[in-house]
């Protein structure tokens, strides 16, 4: 009977070998980690894209919201996952390229090393907005007010170490003004307080700002993109203004995978995500929010993120930003 043992062992091993040979992505559902709670713009855009990606891959794509530490918890969870193409993460500017600079205690890993770029999901300009009580109706008038009373005016963002704060700190440096930062723990209360006059201005992502400006509840002093925003054509790009030539900064979200994910899988995901982002309905929904659909190769995203990280590091040092 001993001759049966090899046969039994082979029979037991066969299912495991068959499972190992199942081509990606047919083995199981793909998880797209969103490192923030449900309901925000990152979550909305991730769900929008996940639905179409699922259809193209003929495989379920599950959204897993893992909030905490400004995105660090979700990134860490994704980075620790098996590099097999079944775990992805929607990594943002603040979480991927800024957080470790201002709050190293929250990052026991380097996102730029632990995660590999897949595809840019979207970019979104920022908008400097003011409420109805603010007498300044242009950026030039705002600068005049700020210079007349250094430190008296306040600006709000959704937190310390966000791209919103870095954009405003760079603007302050370029304009030679001192405006006091009022960090919030999220964007929900900012609009209410700007409209009510509790803070003078706020730097908001265009997806949040555009509806407020369009409704007349706020007015925009400028947008941070290199060119004007289609959704707010009457609002100047700050880089158009005297003394601010070349100023530009955007918020961005990319899709990343655990380091070591096979290049063939990364390439396929990049191709499929680019195709999704070119779909008129998807692109239209992103543009309605003031966002710009992403595009480009995984390598291009990697170069962009590294360049942004270096740029952010200079601003963090110059403005002495710490969590």
C-alpha cells in the first residue's frame, strides 16, 4: 500500500497547484482600499472607477474604507498585503507624499518604497475662497488686507500637513503675507465657518469649492492650477497674477499596489484604468466636480509622485510644518 502514498499526496496537492495557476484576476475579488471614511471625494471617485474597472476585468472590485492617521492606516494595510494584484489603494497627495514629512510617528513605513504606482486617478485644483463677510473680492485686495494687519486674517484647511496647507503656505511666502492657519479635522465644518465669518478664507479642493461658489455662498479669489478651471472660468489662476508667475499646485489621487506586484499585472491595471478614465460618463462626472481625469503610465505616476514629494519637503521645511 505504500505505493499509494505518493498518489494520495499528489491528489491532495493538485487543488492547491490548480489554484496557484489560476490567471489573475480570476481567483477572487479585488480590494481597493480607500484610506478614508466613506462619503468624501476620494471615496466617491474610487467607487466611480471601481464599478467600471470591475466590468472591464469581469471581476468584483470591493471598496474597503480604512480611515485613520490622515490615510496612513489604510496605506499601511495595503502595503502589508500580498503583492498579487488583488489589493490596491487609492493614495492621495497628503497620505502618500506629505504625511511622513510632518508626522513620522504615524508612518512606520515609507509609502514611496512600500507601494508601487499603478495609475493616476485624478487631479483637482485648489480654490482659495472667502465668505460673504470678507470685504476683499480679489486676491490682490486680500493681500492688501493681510499686509495691513499681519496675522489678523485667518485661513482654514482640513488639517496640518495637507496639500491645502502647503499650497497656502507657498502662497504666503510668494506674496509676502502672514495669515494665521486654522486647521480643521475635516472639510465638513469649513464651509459653514467661512460663510459665517468665523474664518476669513479657506483653501479647498475644487470638488468642494465649485458647488459653493456656483451657489453664491462663497466667492473665489483664485485657483491654484496653472490655467483657469473650466468650472470657474471667471476666476483667475493665481499664477496669472503679479508676483505669482509659475505658481501651481493641485491635489491628486493615484492607484497604487503593494511593492513587488508583478509588472504584467501593473501594466494591465494601468491600461484598464486609463480606459475607464477615458469613458465619457466617468470623465464627465469627474469634471462636474472640478476634477481632471487621470492618465499616463505607471512610470509617469511614479516620477510625478517623487517630484511632488521633493517639492513638498521644501515647503514643509521652509514653513516649519509639524503635526
